[in-house]
C-alpha cells in the first residue's frame, strides 16, 4: 500500500477521495469491541491502484478471483505510518485500537471497495458515555466522507448513531488556499490537519 500512495499526478490537497464509514461492534454489557471500516475509493484512484499493483479488470469490469485475492494480500501489508482513518474517543478521551485485520476487497460499480476491522485493544463499556469516531487521515492526503449509515452491530436498545458531516467552508479561507496549493509530494505543516475536515459519528447508549 505504501507504494500505491507514493506517486501519481500532481493535484491539490486532498488527492484521494474515499466514501464509506464506520460500523460499531458491541459485545456483552454494552461494550464496544471493534470498529468495522469501509472505504470506497474514487474511480481515478481505483484505476491508479490497480495499475500500480499490475492488476487488470476483466471484461465484466470486476476482478478475477485470483487477482482479487492478490489485491487483498497486497493491501493487507499496511504501511508503518498508517494512522487508521477511524479515530475513536469516549467522553473526549482517545481509545487505542489494534492493528487492522480481516481486510477484504472487491469492485463495486467501477470503484474499489475495501473493508477491514479495528478491534479495540480493550473493550469499553459505553452505557451512559458518549463515543465519537472522527473519519479522517492526518495529513489530509485522503479526504474521507461518511456516506454509509453507521450500523450498531450487537448493540442492545437504546443506542443511536448520528453522522455529523464536516463543512470545509467552516475552516479559514487561508488554510484552504494553503492546502490547495500543495503539490502531491508536499505535506501540510499543520499537525493532524485532517482532523479539521473530518466527518464524525456520535454514538450514545442509555445507562
């Protein structure tokens, strides 16, 4: 994956646009055990990724099973600086997540769809404690958008999830202009700038 992200045409920040979202996996006693993450790449990045990995679409616009499995194998080799895209906090405190596992990949209407799971290092009881997932990549090279309604898998009633879309226009025009002027090989000088442009999911469960 690191090789896939390393090159490409010069564009303004962000360079890659990804739809998708985050589902929440609950265990016993209203404990969050894992996040299930979905990425749906834009069409350009889909073709670019397949080209870099030397994989081709078949006549039906999909991937032969051997190529799909090779894609899963290659993408499962996460880069050392992978920062997650799904950033979980409970009552404002960051919650550590384990390394991604169970990656799967397939084509959907000409776009590459990837799913994977981020287990919590320790399950956390949510009852009466608000949780938030911010959906972003720290350098804003990727622009993630929550387009899938979040699912609360295994949650007992009453729990609810609300998507809070980000409006880029809420950020200062100077910041937006600075990001737009960056080349593909340049990194913003603002630490964790992607968080400023993150869609967020709020989850609450009654105590």
